[in-house]
C-alpha cells in the first residue's frame, strides 16, 4: 500500500460501470487508449530545443562567455516554465491541452523552486551550476520521454492547415487585433497623476470603450456559435487578461502593483547575498518564489527584475486560464462552460494577485491540483456508496456511505501511472509550501474534502500535504512563528476580527473612494450568490458535492487568521476558480430560457450585459490607481536616494515606499533607517511630527500623498500645507522636486546628487 494511491477498494480501469460526466450509475464504454493533450513528438522536440539552449547558456557562463540577452533570457525563462514539465506530462500521457499545460507549467515551476530554494537554504548558491543541473535533467528527461511515445506519435507538428483559417476566424482575430491597438492607444494617453477617488475609469477615453466593446462582441459571438473556435477564444481570453491587468502598467511603463517592487528588492538582496536574510521580513520564511526570482535574475543576466515585473501579469494571467479551463470543463462538462468560466474569472478578478508575487505562482499550482483531481473524478469509475446505507437507510445513510468509497483508476492509467500522477501533485504541494503561507493550508482543506466525499483515490494525500506543511512551518518558518505566536493563536476563531481588518478598516478615508469600494463588495457578493444558485440548480453532476465544498473551503480560512487584513480578499480569490463554472451554468441556463426571443436580440442583450461587467471590472480593478500606480521617477529616485545617502542616515517617508527595498538595506550593517507615518497624531500634524523626529531626509511621493488622502482621510490640500509648513521651518531644504517626487534634506545632512537619476526618470539619458 502506498501513501497516496489506495488500491483495491474501487473498480479498476477495466470495470464496465462508472458515472458519466453528469449522472451516477450510468454505463461506461470500454476503456480506450488515453489521448495526449499536446502532440507528444512536437512537444518533446520543443522541450529538447529549450533544454539544449539553456544548457548551452549555462556552459557559456561556466566558460565566462557573454551570451546576448536575446538568447539568454528566453532560454532561462522558457526552461523555468517548460522543464521538466513537458517530458513528465508526456510520459504520464495527460489528456486535454488545458490540463496538460497547467501541469507542465506548475510542475516545471515546482522543480525550479525546490532546486533553487535548496541551494539558497544550504548556501550552495551558484546560478551557473543550478542552471546546468536543471537544463541537463530537462534534456535527459525529454530524450527519455521519447521512449514512452508510440511510434506513430513521434512525428508531426503543432501547425494548422489552411482549412482551419476561415473567414470568420480571421475576422474575429482581426477584431481582437484592433481591440488591442485601441487599448494601447487609450492606455498611453492616461495621466495617472490625475487619478482620484474614482480610479482609472475616470481617465480612460472613448477609444478604450470601443476596444472593450470589440473584445466583448468577439467573446459573445464565439461563445454563442454552434462550434467553439478555441483559437479565437484563447486569443480573446489572453486579451481579456491584458485589459484587466495592464491598463495602468501600459500608462506608466511600470508594474501597477507596488508590492512587486518589494519582491524585486527581496530577489535582488538574495542574489547579492547568496543566502536568506535573517529576521528581515516574514516572507523570507516562505522564500521559494524569491529564490527562483534571484536565480532568474542572475542566470538571465538581468541587472534587476524591473522589466519582469511589468510583464508578469500577462504571463501568469494566461497561464492561469489553462487550469481554469480544466476546472470549468470538469464541473460544467463542455467547452462552452469551460471558456465562459475562464472569461468570468477575469471579469470579476479585481483582487490584483496576478502580479510578480508568490500568490500568482501558488495559484497556478492550486488550480492544476484541482483540475487534475476533478478530471480524474469525471473519467474514473465511481462505485455506488454502500455499507452504512444498509444500516441507516435514506439520505443520511447514503451521505455517510459516500466517504467509504474509493473511485477506480482513470481508464488507461495503471497503478504505476496513477501513483506517478499523485506524486506529481505532491511535488507541486511541496513547492507551494515553501513559497506561500496560505495556499498550502487551503490545499490541505481541499484534499481533505476530496477524501471525505470519496471522490479521489489519493485518500491520504491531504495527510501528506499536512505533514509537508507542518515540517516546513516548524523548520523553514522558525523566524516567523517564534515572533508571531500570539497572533497565530489569538486570531484563530476570531472571524469578526478578520472581517473587520479585511473590510471594516478599508472603508475609511475619502468618502467618495469609500463609496466606490462598495462596488467591489457588490461584485464579489453577486458572484458568490449566482454561483450558489447554480450549485443548487445543477445537483445531478458527479462533481456537485465536492465542487461545492471546494467553493466553501476558502472561507474557512477566515476563522484561522486575518493574514494582515488580506484574508477576506484572498478567500474570494481562492474560491473564484470553482465559483466561475457555476456562474457560467446559470448564464447558459438563463440564455436558454430566452430562446423564444430572436437570436439577434439575445446576442445584443448578452453583449450589453458583458460590456457592463467589463466596465465594472475596469472600475474595480483600477480603483486604487491613484496610490498604487508608480511613475518611473518614484522608482528611480527612491532607489537612488537609498543607495547614495550616507551610512546610518534616517529617512522619513510620507506613506509607503515599496521602491526603497534594495540590497543595501539587507547587506549593509550601516544601512539607512526608514520611518513612516505610523500614528494618527503624526498624520494630523506632519510638520510638528517631522520636526520632532528630525530625519536626515524626507521622501514625499505623489503615490504616498494619494494614499494618505484616499485611505487615511487626510486631504491632499492639508498634506501640501504640511509640506509647506516644514519648509518654512528652515530646518529642511528641498533638493529634488519633480511632478511625482520631492525629497528634502535636513540642513546638516548633505544634499545627495540625484541629477543622473532625474535625467533617467525623464528619459533624457541614453
């Protein structure tokens, strides 16, 4: 007996009876050979090419040769996302392109995270050696995987014949291209310094809405067609990610989430120190993501990861769609529901957790795990629950009997391959455990739900996941839990406290901005309510019970801790992948009830509804643009200040300064100290507070002023009056004054020369 694959208690892959996609007790056709997701020969040739290129780059590093970035960067990044996932998934013969891709990406990321984290923890840091190991293993695995592929699958390509490029497809793709162009034009015309309590929606011009309308029309027309065009829907889903995540980023040329700059600083510090900083930040206790980021920075030849921050959402977002599609297909039962689920997830995803962050990577792993288990549930023979119902007849007995059953294996998957799939899931769980605090806890709950409902063969996988989490928490997170014991235990069961920190404390500040926050609450609440209606309406699906529990499981986390006020947002984010298919089912059901209306009328109604949702999502997603968007000056000048001021200097920052996280703060024992406005008395009289603290430097950014205004309720006019009052004291002189950054120095502190940084921020250098 193995740890995660329980044998013998359910029908095997040769059983004749199983449930189909929707009902229990139906007859299953004879098993057939499991198809591949992607063409295995073509996929492995891509993997071999990437592995060989990555290995060549690593060897060049050993030899001290300079490899151009145009070769180095794609080799490193493609290796991170494709190796060794491609050969592993090909060898396992995972069917379905969506599920196969989700597992390829999450498995590759997991292996890279575990290898780089191990080298960082054990202080064996050597990017060239690590890259050589990863590339060599990927190359060997790809070559070995060819032996598992039948001869007729070893040749072929991923190309499409001309017959697939119909006029309809070309027209829809052209509409998407025009939509993208209009998006870029509109975004480049936005001045984020003018953003206020309404966020970015007040700044977009008419061309944005025209582009959004083209995107919406393309999606509605494609989803309402008799046959779904997957290429058009894939392009539309990717463009939906762009509209949802890149509006502010394209406007500023910088990532739209300031915390990404903190993560950039963590990675840069680790790359410079070649070890984990101690007692620096709680997130270093889950440093898997940052270890991988540090490896990417050095192996890819980046000076820092600023450019990676910018593009991260349009990488993580589309990759997330593969796992979402797999989940939607398993719950909804067809491609239409699956694609609609993907679109709906984006349409209500205002939570901004798809940036350069551990949550984005952990999310990819989580949906890959759910997609795999739900796929197995749909395909495997599922015996009728029996045992308890003989003693307790009726619904109670049937409910209690469910947990006693064990599904059979997926047709075509023997014991070895079934066990290998379970081991792959455990690999992903382990990587998530060393990378993120909350996602592994949710994963344990989700796996326990599968075990209790008798819907997985991996009955003890949740125990294995729990042991991995406990082991890492007690070893790798020692610095965290020894300093947070009180909060860890005191917050358990304090639901009101978590809700207040996540909701109540955010409904403060500017009255208009506070009112706009209710749009976000309403959107998330509507999403949950409609999904719940769908769950009640569609009860005859074999995935019904477990998918309902997967929707509910994230909300249990609210009772465990507040997660710094973030838990409420995270639980809606975690639940969305399984909520979306039920919302999709409701929408399809509602559209069928309108079949008596003319088709054109229903289509126009769907377009109007979708366009309204798109505008709502643009509003919700960009509501914090005033204090979350970063200008180049804020980034460049803040870094320049921290790097150039004398040792042990003190800096007072008006609000936050995510850009100030640089390696010097971790490496230099005489690093500058940074203080913030940490009390309302200080906020009420900034001039007096500054005079009392006497910092050597005062950093004032537009971003910080806007945060004080909208979130703390300190009007901008009052902030400006306080700054003027500070200058009247004659103790401080302003030596940097740009549209978005002002820096003051105490009369006895030197005025640091930041002219080069000012020129860079204004694009005046080469």
